[in-house]
């Protein structure tokens, strides 16, 4: 089974309350750990290791492992590349367009923070206490892709016209039309800008500017061939602010806890364009004359900002110097989310007198999301000049829940919450890492990680895994300064984007689809001091 993502052209632009989906909950709940250059280079396999500021979010007990204080910061240059293939009709592999390539580079601060270790100077029992303050980036939400090709099967305006059938156009003309919960904003924008009109002066029948009546029975079809394009650009990230406390008991048991404040900010714009390859194929009649469709564009803008709080608790056990075990559990996170969205559309005809445009009001909505608990366990083996480490993490995405903040009945989320139960499952992650020190001041590191998809239909599909591979180097001076560098490649599963809903009864015709493969390369450096 392949992953199908209906774009927000179909989702948030329709309504405010109740437009949230199971995939929104998944996006806002996912963690793709960053951290310091050392933790990134070793695949973030640090549940049993600790000792690094980048590991505090993985296992809070790691703050008490090293008997010194430290500060560090980690800049991150992230380069994203996408390759997208457009299919005008996914039912017909011959109906494919060109393959488009896009690139995007962003700068982030992956990690910054510090910790203080208080040595209690005890031979046994509680030997030390650590306090830490760390900010870790836990998800990079950047995304950019383009799909383009010729389409003589369907059109976006045809789908919008089909979606309005049965609604009286007199309701669309009202000033408060955007307050109607039964009509999608994209359809209102299309009507008010002149992209769609009534068919045969019937107020409940519609036809798009790209369509025409094809026979005496009144059947409607595409007027000709369209040059169709879709663009999406997303930027944003998720970060965790950690207040950490750790305890060293007899250099054998380490315990720790975090109060975590998670926050994210995500914004994206989506555009769909349709251009007539031959405007003569698309005649349109208006009350004052006739013209031909030339081109149209609809843009959807969306932003989401969220803040939540959680607790995380962990332990590390060192029975012998060579062997370490660790585990940690993170409570569910209650996240307050604020969303805004807006739809804009414009259309050009061969006679500019009939050109039109319309912008919707700014939609706003606030709600809560309960994101899932996390459990991770790890083991590490020290072999003298180096260490190997492995982590396993489990996240139960089907426990996610939307909740109201404004006092309205919680039944508004019954549908999305049921979808979460039906569509989501447990995600399993494996992280492995290795560090070798040929000399005490120099380290060579490597790591690998993957996570299974939280979507039920993909849980047995290896191609659905999110995978990373990493490599790094480290240097520690004779004084307090240390420096680490890492490069990490992240390989996302193929993304299948359906541009709009199917609206033609012919089972051999489906709406356009874009199949996108995205890779991300992170270049990371950490600068720090121990004292």
C-alpha cells in the first residue's frame, strides 16, 4: 500500500473547526532527533550512554554520567532536495508528466545549553547531582516540491464545480458566505472570482471555466488539454526546552528527569495552476459576452503554532565498566495549537474584462492535541578504545487525541479521533552508533537509524521507513575546549500527493498525483567547553 496524502487544498481550506486530520496529529507529534554533532554522528543511540547535552532529551539520566560541567552550541546547515513525478491520471502510467527537481537550504541551531555537576564527595550512595538547561531541535518540518504536466482528463475547476452541485448559488453571493460550514472556502473563492458559473442558469448546477458540455445529454467534460502545476513550500521546526536534573548513585546507578516544554512553528504555501494549452478549446459565456479561459491559480496559506509540556524520566545502570543499560519513558504531551489559513484565487481570460480574483478572510482556530507517550531502552558496550551503542524506541500513535479549548462540544473531533484509531499504529525505531578513539583527543563516529511508519497500511512496508545514516569526527583539547562535526543523510519514504478529490464516475480516471522522494543532508558542528 502506498501513502496517500490529500493536500491541505482539500483539508484546512474547507472549514476551521473539525478540519484537523490524523495526519496533522502525526506531523505535530513526530520526533526526528537532532542534538549535538556527537549524538547525531552516532545515530542518537544514547539511551545507555548519556554524558552529552544532545542526549538529555533521549534519557534524562545521562546528565549525571560525566562528573563535570559543560556548555555547548550546535549550528546546523540543512540541505533538502526533492524529486517529483507528476501523473495526470494515476490509473494510466502513460499519463505522466515531467520529473521536477527542487532544492532548499536552511540554517538552524540544532542544540544549545549547559549543565552543572555538583560533586558531593561521597564514596558511596549519592555521589553527585547535575542540573541542566538544554534546547534541542526534535523535528525539521522543511519541505519543498513541484509537480507539473499536461492533463486532458480532469481539472481542479471541474472538481470545485462538482463539489458545489446541489447548493444554491444565491448563498454563495452573500457577504457571509464564508461562514457557511457546509461549503468549502476554495469553492466560494472560485465562484466569487469567476472560475465557475451556473450551468444553464440553474442555481444548483455548476460548470468550471475549463469545462464544456460535450453532448446533447448535457454531459460535462474537459474542454481541452491543460498545463497543470502544483507547488508546495513548507518551513518550520519543533524544539524541546528541557529543565533537567540527574543523580549519580555509587557510579553504578544514574537517575534523571526532565520537565520538557515543546514548541513548534510551521508555515506553508500551496499553489495549483492550470493554463490552457489552446485557449480556443475553452469557450466561456457571460451575460455580457463570450471569452476563453486562459489560466488560473489558487493559493492556500497555512500556519500552525503549538506549545506543550511533558515529563520524562530515565535511568542508566552500569553493572561493570564495559557494559551499560538504559531506559526512559516520556509522558503524553498536552499541546495547545493555534492555526490560521487563507485561500486566494485569480483567473485570466483572453478578454481581460472578465478576469477576476478573490481572497478569503483569515481563518483562525485553537484546539488541543494529546500526543503519545514514548518509551526507549538501550545498551552500550565499551571495548577500551571505543564504544558501540544501540537504542530501541516505541511510540503508540493511535493514542493521540484532539480536544477542544473553546467550550464547544468535543463531538467536533469525533471523526478525526476515530480516524486516528483506525489509521495509526505503533511506530518502532532502532538507532545504532559507534565511536572509536585511536588517541584520547580524537574520535571517529558513525551511526544509523530507522523508524517504521505509524500508519497501519504501511507497517509491513520497508519502503515506508524513515532512515538516516551519519558520520562524524571529534576533538578534545588538553584544556576545556572540544569540537565535534557530523554529516547526516535522512531518507524519507515516497510521498504521494493527490491534488484534488476524484469527481468523475469513470473508474479508469483519477485525479492527478505527485510522487515525491526527498533527501535531507545536515552539516553539523558543536563547539563546547568543559569545566
